[in-house]
C-alpha cells in the first residue's frame, strides 16, 4: 500500500478496499476501481483511538471529546464516527466535506495491518458501487468483483457481522447515518440522547430523497438504491401476493430467515435458510453472501423474508430495502417493508 496500490482487507463487518488515506492518487484509484461517485466520501480506518489526530481535527471540541469518551467501550468495533477532519486528510477522501468518517476495526488481521502501516487506511466496502458488499475474500475478485484493480486480497476468513459499521455523526445533535450491528439504542444510551432525536435522519431510503438530503449531517452515500443484486429482489413483507399458490416459483429463489415448511420450500428453484432459529445475528452475517449466490443462479427473481426494523433488524431491513429498491418491480415491496 506504500506504493499507492489497493489491497482487499478483511474486517469484522465486510471486506474493505484499502489505500493510504494520506495519498490522494491512491484514494482516487479506489473511486475508479469501484466506479464510485466522487461525491461519496470514504471511511478512514485507524489502529487505535490514540491515532485519532491522524484523521480528525485535533484537539476535538469539548462536545466531541465527551461523545468519543462515551463511545469508547465500543472500539475497536463496527462503529464509525463522523466529525470535523484534520488538514492532512485530502479532499479526495471526504469528497470535499469539512467532516471525516473514522473507524477502528476489531478484526485481528485488519488491526495488525493498521498497526504496521505508518498511515491510516481509507477503505470503502470492496464491491463495485451499488453492488452487494463482500463478506468473504473471494467476493472481492469474483465475477462481479474488482480483480483488475487490486494488488492483493488478504484472506481473514468470513466477516462475522456481515453488514457494514454503524455510522454516527457527532456534534451538538448527534445523528445515526447508517444502522449496523451496534444498535441505535446502544448509541442513544451512551450519548444520552433520545432515540428519535438520534434517528431524526435514520438513513432510510425515503429520508434520503427528502428535503434534508443535502444537509451536512446527512449521509451522502445513503442512496435509496444500494447493495443491489442484478436479479429482481422481492421482499415478502407486505407482498404475500408473491406467494399466491397460483404463482409459478420454479425459476425463483428464496432467502428465508428461518426453516421453511417443506411444501413451501419445494415450490422454489433454490432456498437459502440464513438461521435455523431466526437469529438476527446469523441473518445479518449470512445475508450478503446468500444474495450473491442467488444472484449467480440466473433466476427470474429472489424472494426474501423481512424482520421488524428494530435493534439489529434495523440494519438488516435498511440493506434489504435499498437492495430491493434497485431491482425494478420489487421497489414497492421495499417501501412497504419499512
Ligand atoms: O463496515 C464498514 O464501515 C466498511 C468496512 C470496510 O470498514 N466500510 C464501508 O464503507 O461500508 P463504504 O464506503 O461502503 O460506506 C461508507 C459510508 C458511505 O455511505 C459514505 O457516504 C459515508 O460512509 N461517509 C463517509 N464519510 C462521510 C462523511 N464525512 N459524512 C457522512 N457520511 C460519510
Ligand atoms: Mg459500501
């Protein structure tokens, strides 16, 4: 990475496409590799809290210092904060914004890489822009991947969380910009704000197209359509008509959150059961990989279960709603599922 190359790295959330965050040319290569809009800023990864001054304005304001202290027990881990940036972070990383997103990953391999690099790492998820995030090393370079652009991929095994980090914008009115495995409830509790205030912009697809879209604290990358398979994705909540017994499902795949009745399973070409017990941790962990496998099957559509959008369920439904919003007829199901 010292030479400005891009490297696929494991993290506990999803695999990242990493480059020296202080090198504007290397950072530009990330945008080219992913076909990512230059307006969508990147997360800067650090080895530890001691290195915060490598990325954020130092010293931080009293409010931000207090908020970082309150969140400290969640690092290293799947939590990203957004706060004023330091001058050393180039515009390419922040898309010209006055703020920078920072995270300290917990994955032992990511930690080791960060400890050995004399610079922080800018790393978005290692997928083409708008496609499904990678949760195993093979995803980074598979058919839909980034093989032509990466110097190497470091295999650290499957990502344990399976959805990207929770993002919180710090400051006088902290906001949840993206839900993740660290829940909105955990953040609200530590920052001593009420949940509805924290989620005033929840990163939901409908909010992202609303009037607050360009406000500084709104996640610039919170696109209504994201994580999209090429096969139409239909969310079953609010869409039970999809299961009408007269519908022919023999070219349709099903992602279920728990065991399916044998008669229902038999109607589908392929079935992926994410958890035998409906456990949200397992559902989040295996969701993206299942979507990718289904997308390789040449199916007419993918049917997917839904869950209540609270706790970790909020992160799962956030990803599914956006994935469905990008695949044509499914978009109505996506809107009704949140
Ligand atoms: O778990 C993760 O966060 C993974 C791993 C690799 O660390 N990374 C990841 O990066 O998901 P990416 O680029 O796929 O998503 C980063 C999100 C984008 O939606 C981006 O718009 C937002 O973070 N973001 C980055 N900088 C920001 C800023 N200054 N203000 C608001 N949002 C920001
Ligand atoms: Mg991403």
